[in-house]
């Protein structure tokens, strides 16, 4: 059975998800020029 004390709360999971989404968005914005060059998108 799952130990209930070791489970993460929904709020913690959503905060982690929001943080990773924001980080990925910033990474894509900052690297957009390089990504465009690699994929030959104008």
C-alpha cells in the first residue's frame, strides 16, 4: 500500500508543473534563434 505521508499534495505538484512550464517557455524564447537556424525555419 502507498504510504500517505510520502505522497505529494496537489498544490505541490501543480507548483512544480508551473515552474517547469515557465522554465521551458523561457528556454524556447531564449533559444529560438538557434532552433530556427537548426531547423531552417525563417
